């Protein structure tokens, strides 16, 4: 197996290649009888879709999912919910020269080795960022179910190319804050920083280059006591899901690597009673202790590497002939995928969190 | 489930509480007929054991595992290999006052909420760092099997309290380097940094405080093509395993969060042929693309938070009475668990990597 | 989860409802680079399709699967192979009165209780026998991979309504025998028995009734040593898969219930060497000891209950109003589904057996 | 993996060999805070233990499990509950000649092939019936939790060597009936049949032979709506668990193979309202439709083959030298294991049923 999440009673199975007939997802184990707003699912997916703002791929992806099963009379049936997205606007010829010349930073060579050359290499095949569309579909479905239970998630761009947005207030994030971030083309807290980030992306694009960044994500409304110790806690499931997003190379909960320079007296979150509820006066641990939620916001950050597809000539190898080669990547590529990664991270965490509540 | 890793055909199931009768592990799915050197397993476990150097807990843990099954005539049988470690030197009375007063930074409160107060709270119960002993046992077993296939792993302390060791040479790490690191009381590359780190730990201990750090881990000898895309790749399995270690709060592959300030032209690892082998001239991606190994060393770092148990008074709550409280933690605790976390990280990665090869 | 088989590294996930947009399957974990003959897959599926012989449902099912992913240049890619079958000829109005009046012998009531009434009841929804079409697709794919390794499976009708076909020769079954059985409209060994069975089915249909039967299945070419003890052996996986077929109510390996009247001296299969190969002179155990293959043919039988949908009035309940009711089922139904179950049993065993070889 | 049941959130992992240091089980995923009566667990295990009645093995097994974890203050903690049973009275010398001469009907040869000769062959190693002791332990724990929810299970000997006990009344079984069956040395409904069975067993033993039989099992109190369609229903999980019992070769739900000679009008269970509850006036389907419980008793039967170990000379092969051989089995063996299989079947179904309720 490769492309399935199995979290307790919930399973999400993703399939497809970038330039094949279609991509899709099967979600097995959803609770039955939950109303889903399909417009809202499309709205979630639109946040991942390429924008016409010069920042993202010029490939026009309709990406309208067709629900094939598991949804009846506007509600989940409890049986597997599946959706298919057709691949239409594919220009495989753009990828002609990458069948054997590995794109540096991509999985062309490793995929070739893994599948003995039998995998579909066009557009990255199964490794394509396009596969995040069905992941976002699944996350949108899970997110709606979470919302009905008072649980909301939201991600934003924390950094692009060294430009930093504000961090979330780890003690208190409102649904309103979350909603306004989600409405923005650049999903940031401080919109001026978003503009600055855009400048950096444009500059990188002009330099035939790309930039990376950090996504910060929060989950609010999760009650204390969700998760499990050791290998099946919030951190384990969230990280397993999030590393399913191409280009993600790191994940940190709470202060993350910042703990390396803290002392215990500073790192430990002091606890107090607030109207009968246990709270912490700092939330360095990102709302998770021993893999289990504390009731405080769950907070984590995710590193997204710069888009590997750049228009500059790159040194590489032709892995079939076994020769050194120089590669110029054609095709349409985002100079920065961080903005599009934002809803994907949200989707991944929605799946992970919902899985504990089924 | 909570305390099981299920990686393809390999399963590792850990059980036990800090102050119960014993702790242990069942490893199901090992290949049959593999010779295991039990002395070497004990040697691996000794690296995790508390040291008599003033740096770690003064609890004398024998931690000698008894193998109950799956091992016959010096070889794995292929059937479940289990081992039990008795708990002997437990001083539950030291923990008397933490049954209801949550230790900040620990899972006392979240565990209470998760298990409705039924979990064994003594010494942290199932959340105790002591549970890493069976994890190390399993990792030692897996490591020996990997070694027979020419795959070696090694971790070292990259940082404690802001003091940084050298990083691994991500392009070329020798087995000899690995072996010498493993022999050191402070597992570092630059021993002078290890001494400096010790000073910081002692200073923290004297201040009734604790310090955190970073562990860096490398796997060499792993051929290209190991792993899978999306949810079942090297990054997914390694992170799921590593977040099973208490106090780990972040994981980063290759440059990790450093990618946020890099451009694609710098981040992409240029590829070249080296005597018929594909190599990369940088290894920013930590030897993994699309979840699959490239044949270059696999490199990742892990953030370890400061030991939450500190001897200073801390603000907390009594989660049974629902009152604010002040807590002074008694008992024997490491002022820094980073040195002991080193072999545990190695163990976790050994399990994850071996699982792909069965 | 409900509709997924997870066997080691192989996963088969089935989705869809009888009268929804479509049904399908995702197969994750197939080996890469295996040529598949799509005509042959259709041929396998045609064996399950309704026949125009008056014996089976008059619904015209095209059931042509569209492969969406995982198949490129005529070969498996190693990434998830998915296929969708559109539902076209659905007459939901036939099912109007069964939305709340449970069809006896069907899952209408139990499904209603399981899903709190949210499941799609039309045509049995996810419980419909139609869901065996994607199962057969998956089994056809797995079967082709097995054949390339010299492993063949074949099922036949052992009994319908008390009319018994010959049993397989459990010591020696040729591929030729298997091929000729598969070509027959009534898949039996002794065709005269097939004619007799047909008569019984017609008689039952005329009496507005239905009949059940037994399917016997064999797998040849499986080397000794495949499977595992206790919970993950051949018997465990085959039975888990086979009970996924609606109407299957029993499974027996080798002599099955016949063992109840045998003595050990008779039941034990004496062993001998045959040109360097271990064989048994009887095969009462159906080629499986301790969950592991012996190298002799694997043999099992499966009981298929009479089609629950019969045209006679039946006593039932309206599970919404909570009243007793009488029901007359309209729609198109097979008076005997045993012939169509034959390739489905083969498909199920193909998946189970292949899973041990990946 | 081989010896683990993974049912949704519940996992049961069994380890050990017959003549190794010990055997045991880890149960992960139990609800927290459930009181367990350890005396009652021992009572359940005693039903499986060899009797001093000449009917079962003369090996004196104490089989007292030591609970190592997951149990605190008389209650489950919610963390993994583990138990170990020491192997004490082992006479490995009795097995000296079976290391390479395969015992017909046993897994000696298949196990050898599976594990390339590395498995522990003494006393059957991991294939030994002794491994059912930890299975019974787990089933006893699960059974107590089910009882608290009003769900009870009971098995009895339906047949030994052609002597048949009464069948359960499939429409109505009382807890009292269950309790009285469990108290009997020969767990039957009609004790006179039990005496007759004993005679057959003694006769077989005198003839240096063994006999097989059938176990019938019922679960009462299970509400309607438990289970899932296709691959994760009651039949799938129960059969996967039950085939984990050595010597079980068949399982049938409700009428099982009897359906082959029934018509739909007879097989379908008519439904009616009984004081607001849906019931069926027959229960041919064993309380399961589409993998989901109907609220009627769940009923199934299991075929147990005659003990393969018989004292007569048997034709076999020496699988190391590759020669034909004659074998006379020494050691202590039951001439009939059906009575001891009864609580094991109950244990298996308890685990399967509880898994749906967590």
C-alpha cells in the first residue's frame, strides 16, 4: 500500500496520476447521516486550485469532483464515499524530456527505482501535486463533520522566502479569525505581509526560480482527552497525513525546534482553572501532551520546500542511459506552492482529527 | 489501539506502565533465521540506560529484557519475538502527590481525560519515558537485521541548550564514524561540544531546571527505491515512529524548516553519475524524494523538549478537585533526556526502515 | 471501515451503491510492471454478468470498467489501480416499496439499523450483489498476476438445490480442467449435472421461489510455505474475503464439516516423497496446515444461500412505522445466484492468495 | 504479521512457542475503567485446561497468566493489557524425533517451509494448541466487558464422532442455559449425549486414534445494527478469529451448508414486530444479514478436525533428508480436542464482537 491513511475506523484511499484518466478518493468509515454542503466542499477545493494571479500554475484545472457513492439525499450514507476528478487539461508533451532525465528535487528517479520504471512519469504521475486535490476533497468532507461538533481548523502562510506573517495566538483563536483568513487570496493573518510575500514570489519567478515557506495550522474546539499515547496519538496521525503532501519536509508541534533552546521552567505550560475548565497560561506544547489533546488550540507548523520545477537549466542524470544530463523543465509550474499547500495541510489535519472521533 | 506500529508486514506492539509489574514488546513479522547477538542488543539498550554521571535519573534500572518467544538456537524464528523487562526499582511513593496534581508539560491531565481517570498514573504510567526501553529493544533487533543488509543508522546530539555539535556530512558518512559516536557517553561528533553540553546540563540541574535539544539521525546503505508515495513513505513511517518517543515535538528531513528561506535553484539537489551510481552533489532533501530513498544518506533531525519534571515549584491544577495548585515534583529525573533519546531515535528509525524491506 | 481488504501490503477498497452514479475499486500495493490483458479481465467479468438464459436477472448490465489509474502502457504502475463502473440501467422505481418494508433475508433492516436510516436503500444500495462486479475486477487483475507465477484458481458449482456435481480431484487438478470449466455457461465438471441444476432453477423460478447451493474452489500451483499461523493464514484471509460476497454463509477447507465424523487415522494426510517433492496421498486438509500451504491443491467449499428476493408474498415489518407488513418484491432477480457466485469466489481467493506473494 | 487480530480500534497480539520460556498476549484498545474479575478469567481459562478425566493431555498445565500491564486497581487502564503464561512442564525430549519427520495433519512441514527451518519445532512451537491459552485469556477479558453490556456468548459441543447434541434454540437462548453449559465438564446441552461422546473418545483413544467434532456457538444480547457490509462484518471478523484456532477447518453461520438444499421461501426469515422489537420467526441466517446483526441470537458452527497426534504409526517424510519415513508420535495428546475447543471458540467470538463496540 502507499496511498491510504488507516486511522482506526477511518480510511482514506487516494488514487490517480497527473496525466491519466482521472484521480480520486475513497473515504471509508464516515459516520452516517451527516449533511454535507457540496458547495462548501467546492469552495474548500477552490482554495487549493491554481489562481489567475500569476502566482500559480497556468494549467486550468476544473477539478470538479463527481461523487460516485456514499452520499444520498444530501447526507453521508456511512458506506464508502468516493469521488472522481477527471483529468482534462493535460499537456503531456511538455513532459516529453523528463521521462528519463530526472527533475532534481522531484521523485522522478526515486519513483523509477521504486517501480522499476513502470510508473507513469507524465506530469509526475502519482507523485504530482495534483493528487492533493482528492486529499483536499476528503479533508473538506471531514472538516464539515468536525464543524458540526464545534471543531474548526485553519492554516495560514507563516512564511515565504523569509517574509514572516504573524503567528497564531496559541491561547485563543476565534472562528472569525479563521474564516477571514480562509477568504483571502493569500491566506495570512497580516495582509501586508501577504503582499510582501507575493513580491518575493514574483521576483523568484522572474529569476526563473522558486521559493519555499512555512504553513502554520491550528485546530480549535477539540476537547481534552483526544488521541493516544505512543504511536497512535495526534502527532503521529497528523504527521503521517501531512507528509503525504508533496514538498512537505518537516513538521513541528508547538514550539517545535524552539524547545532546543528552552529550559523546562519556560517550556512547561503552567496550568490553571478557568471557570471549571483546565487551561494553560502558555501553549508551548501546541495543545498536545503524550499524543493527547489538552483542550487548548492544537498548533503545528509545516515546512514546504521551494517548488522543484524551475525554468533554469539544472544538472541531472538520465537514469535510463546512466549519463549525466542537463535539463530545462518546460510546462506550467507555481513559483511557490505554499499558498496552495495551506488548504491541503488543513485537509490533512481534518482527516487525522476526525479519525479519533469516529 | 495506541502503542502499536503497523508497517506493512511488520508490527511492533509495546506494553507496560512505569510502576507496574513489567514492560515489554512483541515484534511480529520479522524474517526467520536471522542470527541475533543478544550481547549487542544489551549494548544498544545500555546506551539508553541511565548513566552514573550525574546527568540522568538516579533510578537504577537493570532493564534486562527476557526474550520469551520468537528466538531459538540464536536465530529469529519468524514467529512473534517478545521480550519482557521487569520493573523492580520503583518508588511509587515519590509520585504520591501527582495522582491528581498534573505535572505541567506531562500527560498527567491529558491521560486522565483520555482514560477517564482509570490509567495508572504512577511514574507517568504508560506515558513514562521508561516505555522507550522496549522500543529500543525492538530497534536493536531491527538494527541487527539491517546491518546484515549493509544498512546502518546512527544518531547523535546535534544540540543541547543552544550548544551545537557538528552536523553529519550529508553526502558521506562512514560506518566508522557511526561506531565511534555510539561508543561515547555523550554521543556527539565533536567531543569538545559534548563537554560543553554537559556543563549546560549540570548548570540547569543546579538551577532545578532542565534543558532540551536536537537529535540528528542518519541512515546509510539504504538503496534507492525504498519507500512509497503519499502516506506510506519513509517520512510518514519514520515520523509516526519517532513521535512515539515522549518529549519529541518536531521532525525535519534534510534541510527541514531551512527550506523556508531557500530558493529552488539552491534546494534542488543536482544529480550526477558516480561510477554507475546516481548521486546528488548536495543532499538537502535528506535522501528522500516523494517518500522514497535516493541512495544518499537519509538524514533527519528531531526536537526534544526539556524534561518536564523539574524540581522547581510549578503552577498547576488538581484535576480531580478542579482547584488550582502548586506542585513540587519529587522523584529522580534527568535534567536533560537528549543523550538518552539518541539511541531511541535510532531504534525508531530502524523499525521504520526495516519494515520496508520485509 | 467496511469495504476494504487489508492483507499485508495489498489493499482492495470497494465502493458504490446499486443505484448510485457508479461503483468501483481501488487496488493498492500491486507489483509494478506486470502486463495485464484487459480483454481477459472483461472475459472474467463476463462470467459474473447476468446471462440471457432465463436463469439470471434481466437487468442488462454492461459493467464495463473504466480503469482510471495505476495502469500505463499495458502494465501495472505499482501505484493504486482504480476502476469505475457506471450504473446505467437502474430502475429505482421497482424498489419503491422496499424503502421501509424490509425484504426478508436481505440486509434492509440491519443496514437501516447500522446506518440510522441514512444508507441508500435503492436496489440494496451498498449491500447489493452488484458490488461483486468491482470485486471480480480486482480478482481478475490478481488472477493474471498469479498465473504469471504459475498459480491458477478455478471454482465450479458443486451443488444447486440438492443436485451435486463431481468434486474436484483434490490430489491433481490440471489447468486444462480449469479452463474448460470456466468456458461453460454452467461452470460444472459434469455437464449433465449442470443441465439438471438448470432444471431445478427453472422450476424454482416458476414456483416464484429461489434455490441455493455450494461453490467449490481450488487453487493449484501454490508452492508450500505460503501463509502464516494463527490469524493471518490462508484460511483467515480467504474466509475474510469470501464472506464479503453477499449470500455466502459458510466456508469449509478440505473435508470441512466432514472431519466431525472422521478419525485421526483417516483424516491425517499421509506424506510421501514424489520425485523430490513432498506430497500427501490424501488431501483432506485442503492443502493447508497451520494456515500455510502444503504444495497440494488448496480446496474449499462455500455455501450460497437461496436468493432472498423471491416473487412470493412475504411476512415482514415496516421498520420505520414499526408495523407488521406483507411484501411482494418486484424487480428483476436471479432465481439462483450460485452460477454467478462462481467467478466471485475465484476473485476473492485470487486477492487473498496474491496478497501473500507481494 | 501472523498472530495479531486488528479489528478497528482493538488489537490482540499473541506470542510464544509451546516449549519456549512463555506465551502471552497484548490486548490494545480496551475501554478504560472496566472492572475485571480475575478469578472469573481463571475460571474461563480452566475450562480450556486439560482435564484429569482421561480425555485430554496428561501434561499438567498450570497456565496461570500474570498480568503485566493495563490493569490497575482492579480495572482496565485503557492502555495495552498484557499477560504472560510461563511454560513449565515441557518435555521436549518427547518431541525429539519430530524435528525433521513431519507429523501428518500438523504444520510441521508447512511451518518448516514457511520459516526456512528456523521456527521452533518443539511441541509444535508457535503452531501448538497451547497458544490458545492466551487467546482464551483475551476472550475472557473481552467477554466480561461484553457481559456488562448485556451481551453473552456460549459454545457447546454439537457433535463428536457422529454423536450429536441438541442444537441451540436459535430464537431464544437464556443466560441460564449458557451458564449451566459452561459448568459442565462436557459442555453439552443434553448431558446424556455428553456421556455418549465420552465413550467415543475413550474408544478412539484405546484404538490409538482420535476423533473430531463440531462446536456450536451463540451470542445473545447483541443489539441490531452491529457489523458492517462486505469485508468487515460479523462473519468476516468472527471467521478470521476462529480460523486462528488450530484444527478448525470450517465455519458456518445459521443454516450454513444447509442452505444448499433450501428454497428462498424457506430460507428467508419472516420478520414481525414483538412489543416494538423487530424479530424473525425463524433464524436461518444466524442473526446476521449483510454482515450486520439483526438482534436475534448470532449462531454459528465450527468444524474441529480429529487431533492429528495419534499413537499409531504413520507414513510421513523426513523433510530435511527428503526421505520417506514412518513416524510414531510420543508425548501426551488429547484423543479429542473438541471439549477444549469450546471455550476457545467463545473467546474468539468475544474478541470479534467486542471489537465492533469500541
